[in-house]
């Protein structure tokens, strides 16, 4: 005989509007073994929690059912109430009548009927719940940060400053990410390098940060508190321990590669550092551009290197790093606008994407900060197209959030550096952020022309060779516009990195339909993921500007810290176990487990489960032909009893 | 009175259950005939659960898991996919009308898809009428 308490939450009107909560509590009271059933306005509030705690004592409850929001929302909250009242926390059942009932119907009859069925199922299951003991594990105090753009750099520095050891992994040969490519940042027009490069240097100098450039994560094993992460060090062909960064090699190298940092606008050497302030300041060889690797002879760099640091025989190597928590901050790519044929990107030399223009403004860029076209002319008229691929159901539905503001910044810089007429083709001007609206107003005053209408097409001018004609509908006047310009700037959608799906798979992250990583909860857990101990920051989660990215990085660092400051951590007790009396030693469980948790104990002649490795999916239980495996908290009996309860009403 | 079927749903915690929560958070409306059991992974589902549901009088059973390749437990749903495909064949071989049992991959971000699938499946079950082949009268 159980003594079950049922607590029905109104959630204000969120539930009470489409479920008759008092009727539900009265119904609960009629069910066998239910000794107390109550409804209350906000069960998660302090008085609500106290009510449950008091009733556990007063009615000597041994099972508690909270009929409220999703267990993903407040299961932990109510488990704590049980634990504080001396009841095992696994003797709790949550019935989800908000997300899965009251919010998905307008009909109070339907809502109440469904709630009764769900509650009946939970009461059936609750009788069979067993107390479970959480596993306590040791926590590795170190953290890994994946991606060393501004988000990763900031998170790594914060953690390192608290005394934690941080492994900062970056797949490129330098840290800095996209922010290192910018000249100015909106709305303050701070010099990007001036605020970023000191941080890059701090990373290099920090005794608690192990910087791993030209590195990629290839395997992630383990679980929160105890990850074993394999990192591949890609061959640089330069021994960075020997190199003294004299860069004599980069002067002599005859090879030509495409400068990624300059967005392909210029060539760089085959042995190179990506940009003068790169961290580390040591060169790498681009195999695909190196004369020696292509033709089998050259090795000029080797001849000039006094340190004997060049090593053409270098191979990729792998190391395994142990950490307690991980922050993923892998950033973004711009959408490839070539397939949008109407804009002629890649076909007309006068059409640029936003990152290319960032490089044109930059004094360390291909033109030394002068705005000149690919043919060397200074543009007389410039059109900036907002929302290319963003807010577009054919491409990306989301607003990329930063394009309006950087387009305004471009307009300002064009006005500063050229005498060109500047036209903004926008759909809506989105200037939500501190100082952003003010910046917009400032640019309006700068004689920039605003045309409310999305840029529709770019074509070559028939009359003036080398010029472009842009077409758009001005939605304010209703007129169709054709305008001759010299330069078109596309502001493309921000999308996750091309390899974000691989990262998601490695770290077990969920993604949205475009590949942005999903947060655990959009409001209450924006930096946590469904994988315990893995946190996200920056644009890999969704498009955002630098201030928001940095704020997230601080947050993610704090989140990671909440794990690695502890010596011990409690893990879910919902693992599987084998009943040796019924095990038929078929080894199905050993074969199917993704984590290698079940093993065959030859002495006893039965399978056993290594609880430290078990993640509680229950796969082994459902392939066990003799039902010898018990998936704790989701046993056959518990699931079947719940089903019976659900089908009764 | 029109026929209101009882549909049992079994959803994995990480994808479909979370997707169902998202459908709620975004206030999408769908029929209330579905009652969901939460399991940690679709691979937890023993075929006997499905048979039992039909014995208990379920007019339809809907299983939801992560997209193949995106399983929270790496490969769990690949086992589920194979096993449930066989389950479906056995059910139909045993005389159950095709269309009463459905498996869908619905991710945590696909609240829309969850609502659409439930709406469409409920409509389909209504058209099929009450399930009598497996039901054991209590």
C-alpha cells in the first residue's frame, strides 16, 4: 500500500484556464492509494513547496505527484522538496498538464479529460516507483573551450582568472575568429584590433591556459565531470618549440595561397602567419600551396630557417585531454551568396560580401584601408543590400541581428573614406541595443540615402562598362528603382559553421534546422545544453552581436565553473542493472550498448553493468529476452502500469 | 457523438518529448486524443509495450524519437528504427490495420512537426474507427 499525495498546480491561469484544476484534484482523491490531493495557484513558489513538504510529514506520504508543467522545467525543483522532507527524490512523478495539455487546447472539457488520464497513469506508475541512490563521482577541475573567437577567448580568460586550467582549442592557426577581421565595431566605432588583440595576448601569456591552435576535437568520451576528449593536432610543418618567429621563411617563400583572413581578396605565402597580430606569432605551411609539397622541390624556408624549425615530415598527432566541463563557441560562417544568381556575387567584380568589405576598411587589409574596387577605381556610388538570405523563407528564416548595424557602420566608413553616394536598401531597420538607435540617427544625418525595399537584382550596366545597375522596389513611395552604382555590398545571413553538425555529434548537442546549437531552455538555461557539462556561447547558438556574445561567454564560464568548483558531483541514478537470476547470458546487452557499460562476468556466467559508464537510455533492457535487465525508473512494470492508467480514461 | 480515439504516444526525453513541450510553449493547437509516456530513449521501447497498448484498447500508437544520427545516446534510435519496423510488420501480419502504428523522428526544435503529426495521425485514426483486433475487454 502506498500513500500518495497529488498536488495540482494552476500555474496562474496558464493551466487553470483550460483545465478544471479543482475537479482534477477531486478526481485524484478518488484514486486508490491517494491520501491527499490539493490544488494551488503556484506549486513551484515557496508556499507551494512548503505545502508539499508539510503534507509529506503530516500524511506520511511515500509518493508525490506534482501535476504541473513539464518535468524538464521543474522536476529538479520538486525533487529537492522531497529530499529536504526526508523522502527519496525518485519517489516523485510529474504530470505535464501545461506544455502538453493546457497550452495546446482551448477546450476545457478536453483539457480536463486528458489531464485526468495522464494523472491516472502517473498514480499507477507512482505505486511502483523505487527509491534510488545517486552516484557520486569525482570531478576533474579543468575546462575545455572549443573555438577561440571572441566568445571562446573571453570564456577561457574568465575561467583561467579564477585559477582553473583551461584548454583552448582552435582549428585555425591563430585565435581571434571573425572579430580579428573587423576594422571598427558598431555603435561606438571602437577599433576592433585595439580591444581584441590585448585579449589574444592575455590568452597566450596566461599560465592557466593551454592554447591548442591548428587543433580539432575528434572524439569525446565520458560524461559531466569526467570527459576524455581526443584532440588532433594538425601538422604545421613548423616546429613551434624551435621557431623564434623571425619570419624570414615567409619572406623567401615563393608559394601562393589564398588569404583566408583577407577573405580571398589577396594571396598570401604558403608558409605564413595569417595576420601580423596573429596569436601565436609563428608560421604554418599550407600544404596545398607549398611548392615543395606540390612539385617535390623548393624547401627555401628550410634553408633560411636558422632555428631548424621547418619539418616537412611532421604528421598529425592526437592527444587526450581530461576535463570536467566544456564550452563550445564555434561561431559562424556567412551564407554563400553565389547561388543567389540575382545578385551576381562572384560574377560581377563590383559585388562584395560584408566580410570582404570589413577587410577593405582595415588598415592591415589588402588595400591598406583604402576603399577601392577590384580594378583600383574609387567607387562613386555604393549600394548596401540588407537581409540577403536572412528573413527569407527560401534560405534562412531568422534575422541575423547584426547586419542592420554593420551596414550603418559601413555607410559611415564609406562616407569617411570616399566621396561616394551611399544607398541602404533595407526591409526594416533593426537597431535594438544600447546606443544603436542613436547610431542610426547619427548615420541618417550623414547624408546616407535610405531606401525601404529589399535589393532585388544586380545587373551590368549596358551604357557604362564596369558599372552596375541595382533594382529594388521602394515600398514607401511604391516606385520601382533602378540605380547605377559602382559597388554593391551584400549583408548575407549568418549561419552555423559548415562543420557544426559534426561538432553537434561529437558533443551530443541538439541543433535547430539550420544547425545552430539548441540551448536547454530558451530563457532559463540559454547557455546549457541537453548534454550535462557542455555549454554554448556566441553565434554557434544563434546570430548575435559582440556585446551579447561576450556576455554569453561570461555566463558560460560561470556555468562551467558551477561544475568544476565541486570536488564531487551527483549523477542521475537512473541506470540499468542485471538480475543475475534471470540472465541467460545471450550478451545482447553487451553488443548493443553505445557506451560499453554491460560486460560478461565469466566467473558468474552472467552479464553485469558498469554503472559508471551507463547513461540510462534503457536500450539493453528492451533487447534483453529474459527481462533480466531493469532500467531503473523506467522499468517494464512502471511503463506498462502508466500505459494502463492512460488508457483507462 | 463522434468517435474520439485514444492514442498512446511514447516519446524520447531529448527530442520528441522536448519538441512536444515546444509545441506547447509556442501555443500550437492539436487534438487531445494523444497521451504521452516519456522514456529516456526510443530504444527503451520494447515491442511488447506496443502490443500491450493495443490490448489495452489504444486505437493508435505513435512513437517519437530523435532523427536517426542525432540520438542523444549515439545509436539508440537506430536500434529502435529496426525493431519498430519489424514490430509494425508483425502487427499488420497479425491483422491490425496499417496506419494504426506510426514512428516519427521529431527533434527538440520541431514543435511544429509534433503538432502536425499529432493532428494528422489523430485524423487518420478517426477515419479507421475503433481498434478491435487486439483489444481485450476488461
